[in-house]
C-alpha cells in the first residue's frame, strides 16, 4: 500500500520562490568579487603602461577578494539550496574567465600587479565554487534523507522477525 504523503513530489516550493532564490545566489556571487576589488582599482592606482604603481594595501585587498567571494558562495548556497548548484558555478565561472583574461593581459603588458589580480580572481572563483558547491550538495543530501514525517509501509510479520 502506498501512502499519499510519501508519494508527494519533493519540490514543494513554488517556481517563483525558487527563481528568486537562484537569482539572489547568482547576484551575490557575481557582486562579491567586483566589490572587494573595486577599492584597489579606484584608490592609489597611478601611472601608465609599465610604470603603474599599486597601493600599499593591494595584497590585503586581494586576500579580501578570496574571503569575500568564498563567503558570498557560502551564503548563496544557504539561500538557494539546491538551486545554488547551478547559480554558483555559472556566476563564478564568469569571474574565472575574467581572471584568466586579466592574467593574459598582465603577462602581455608586463604588469605583475595586474597578473596577480587575475590570478587571485581565478583562485577566488575556484575556492568559492568548491566551498559553495560542497555546502549546496550537503544541503541537498540532507533534504533527501527521510525525516520523521515520512511514513514507511508496514512490514509483514515475517519481516519483523528477521
């Protein structure tokens, strides 16, 4: 005999709520790397061509990029749950491509600071994607385990004895 509660579909959330959560996760992971590096790009960068100078706190800002991006991916996983399995890699994949482009430009122009910024962007995207995906997958696995409200069919007397 099959119980109606056990046969209900797993996705009980309305499509609009899922879309909002997925969009919030994507926007969060898109904005974090941009916001954390904007300070380094707007304050203290001076010079042109090979004579570009970088501010004293540039390395700290790059480290903050990794931390902020990872935090954003973790928050995105908590907000969107299983929908973050798509939003996180897509949005941070774009940042990884941007980082690779910056590395290529930095090497071509001979700017070690620019190359370092691109390397940090790629590193931040990879670390944040891994952290967010692990948390979202763990959340998904926890949701798939039967809870106390899931009814199991009654066992026969022969099954109870074994």
